[in-house]
C-alpha cells in the first residue's frame, strides 16, 4: 500500500499545474444573462436556429430571428408564440448582402447576444463541384458571419458599456470545421475560417466586455439534413454515415448553456468533446479544470486522431479498389 507521503509526491505536480492554470487561463469566467435582453438568432426560421429562439424566448429574452424567407419567418414566429406565449421580431435579409444585413439590424433594437447560426452545406468532391457552389457556401457561411458581426458590433459595444452587462457573439461552426472529411473541401474551408475569426475577434472585443462562443455541432436532424444526405458522395457516406445525428433541440440546449457560461468552444456530444481536445490548439480557455484535461488528454487524443485517419484512408482505399475491380 502506498504511503501518504508517496501519494503526496505523486499528486503534487498535478496540484501545482492546477494552481498555475487557475492563474493564467484567459479570458476570466463570465456569466451571460439572457432574461430581458435582446437575443438575435440568424437562420432562425427552422432547425437549430428555431430551437435556439424557442429556448431563449422561454428564458425571458427578447428574441429576434433573421432569415431570407418572410413566410417561413412568420411560421416560425407563430410556432414560438404557440409554444412560449412570447412574440418575437422577424427580420428578412440575405446574409450574403451586407447592405441588407445592415438595414435589418439598423431597424432592430441593439443586440445583446448575437447568434450567427445561418449556414448551407453542399457536399461534393472539389474537382466535381462548381465554383458557384463553392462561392455560395463561402459567402453564406463565412462572409455572412462577417456581415452580421460588422453590422451588430458598434451597437453591441455601446450597449455593453451602458448596461454594464456582458454581451455575446455566438458562431455556429460544425465538426467539419474541426477536421476535414472527403467531400467537404469547400464546406470545411468555410467553417474552418470561422474558428480563426472567433479567436481573433475575442482578442479584439474582450476589453468591451463582449465574449465569443464557437459551437461545433455534429450532424443534426434539421430540414436540410435529408437533402444533404442525398448529395453526399458514396465515400463520404462510408466515413460519416456511421455517426448518428442529434436533435436540433439538444444542440440548441448545449449551445445556449455554453453561451450563458461564456464558453469559447461548445462541443455538443461525446465525439465532439474528443474532437475538441484533439484540435484545441491555441484556443482561449476560461476553465482551469478544462485546461487541465486538455493538457493531459491532447497527446492521447493525437493517437486517437491517427486511428480515425487510418480508418478513413482505409475506407477510401477499399472503395477505390472495389470501384476499379467492378
């Protein structure tokens, strides 16, 4: 049986590491209140966006939803009113159009919590994919987020200064924004870009008491998922098809909890947590406990990641061999 002194020596380095991490992790922990504050959700007419708007409204937030289609926005507003008794504002704009976005946000109240949830996904091998499809994904997923943040940020800064309450910008990425997979070249590029935006932006707005949250959902049961599955290349189905999908409300719950606690990265399921540790890099971290887990887990997760890559490349090789022999 180990002596108490031996256990003390064994645990001492970990205790020292925790103390050091408690002193150095940045940004500092924060809570983002929602009740009575203006939460604007893009892509809010369906899927994760609608689920986020429902949850925010149920928590007492003043909610606005933004999307392209006015009729779908009206249907979403009716659904939220029916479920919560709360009437939300609707804003119709195409996020690809910076002037339309600026007009929509200019007509709305200043935003306290901006949730950039919009996104499109057209899976296909890059060689076969048209540049129009590539440009469409980049303009919606990446440039659309720039347009929204640029339009909202000045009033958000002033709002945070006047109220003394922290603001939040949440950006909906994807697990395809953490690791590239066959058939996702353009989509992954548009989503990987959001991480760079989020990391740099957090440096720029921390002094204004605005906090960035980056959400990495897996496949989610939304209206667009069935159509996306029809377009997936066969190899993509082999690699990604074995993973299950989450319900939109479950993703919304995870995302909203992450926003309220000021998490920089929100992973939505167990695989997402593993992927998060494997790809954490130089991302900000508010929690010394999570930083501790990252430090201890990153080496092992590199091994796990290599196992995944072995599996994916093996599937690709087998598919090509089967195609050539057939």
